[in-house]
């Protein structure tokens, strides 16, 4: 019988739903205890934890934080480290995403998009760095293919993800040789929820035929790579790996 108190612990931000929940389930299957960070999705976070705890006793725990608020991010870090007395890996997955056409872009959007995609991940890396150094841990930042290729009318999000890419590379250098830091840049995986069905259909019809592999990716594609980067990739750091069905080839 494995000693559960020795199981490694991963903190996944924005883990209650969608890609984050898939990351949580995959790493849980690999034997990790999961800290499910959420912001508004309390019910989803609780049911995910219940599902994981039913599979393995005391293996998942939900914690709330607003990634745009530095004090909240720091509290998230210390609660995560103290909950099971260790932290071995961090996945910065939480993100807000919406259009910010230049004429209407404002400070509140800047604060939210930069806060969740860049500032929050930076201060979370800082706050867990000592623990991860001690554990010889790993960090993964979930970025976006649009960190390099601008998405029209989404400049603030693209700027934030571009910063997130450099965050990954600078942290990889600064935290070496103890902590490996890598990024995953998804292409089209799940459609955003804040657009109407008609627009989703339009985007689908325009974008899917142009993807060399002719389909969307799946959250599992992201989760499998995250598993590899955390558990097996002992000589990989400072890399951003694109998972986009070849979309970057046709920009
Ligand atoms: N979906 C795609 O096809 C795609 C494509 C490229 C890149 N990505 C990247 O992949 C990651 C996951 O994508 P996704 O579509 O699954 O993400 P998502 O559903 O849009 O967002 C993930 C979670 O982020 C959390 N979040 C947002 N703002 C927050 C804040 N201020 N503080 C704390 N948490 C906050 C939300 O938590 P609550 O629900 O608890 O409020 C949300 O559930 C993101 O980093 C995204 O940029 C996704």
C-alpha cells in the first residue's frame, strides 16, 4: 500500500472546469494530490474534489483566490503549501479571455487580463519558489499560440500571454537548476463560453479547415503534455511547446 502522505502535490489554478479540470484528473491518475484553485466556480470545484476524493481518500482540496489580487495570490500560495505540508508542482492555467477592441479598451480590462494571465502567475511563482526549490519541483505556464501571433481585437490578452511566455523563460533561468519551468501554448482546444452559438459556428467554419490536422485539440492533449513535462522531462526547461494541430504553420 503506497504511503499517501508521500504523494506529490500539484497546485492547478483555474482547475474547477474545462482544461484545468482535465489537468487535475490526469495528474490525479498519475498519483498526485491536487489543489484545485477556483475563483467563481465553487460548485464545480467541490464536485471535482468529491470525485477525486472518492477515488482516493484525501487527495484533492479546493481553494479560492482572485488571481488579479496580489494579496489573494500570496494567500493561495501559503494555503497550498501548508495544506499537506508540501508543494511539488504548479500549473498556472487560470485566465480571463475576451475581446478588447482598441477604441473601447479600458483600465479595468487591462487589470483583469494582465492580472489573471501575467501578474498573478508571476507573483504565484515568486510565492511558491522557495518550496519548489526545496522539492526540486516544476512549473508549467499555460500560454497561447496568440502569445506570438496576434489575435485581432484581443491585444490586451495577447500582450499578457506574450509576457507569460517570457515569464516562463526568465523563471526557467532564475530557478535553475532546482526547478524546471516550461510552457504549453494551446491552439484551438475549447471554444470560449462568452460568445454566442452563432458566432461559435462562424469561427468554427472559418478556423477548422485551416488547421493542418483538420480538427480541434482536446483538453487531454494538453493534460498529457503537462504530465510529461512534470513527471518525465527531467532535462527540459525554458521551453514553450505548442499544441495546435499545426496551426502555427499557416499564420
Ligand atoms: N480553450 C482554448 O482553446 C485555449 C486556447 C489557447 C489557450 N488556452 C489557455 O488554456 C488555459 C485554459 O483554457 P480554458 O479555456 O479552459 O480557460 P477558461 O475556461 O477560459 O478559464 C479557466 C479558469 O480561469 C479562472 N479565472 C479567470 N479569471 C480569474 C481570476 N481573476 N482569478 C482567478 N481565476 C480566474 C476561472 O475560474 P472560475 O471558473 O473558478 O471563476 C476559469 O474557470 C488558459 O490559460 C487559456 O488562456 C485555452
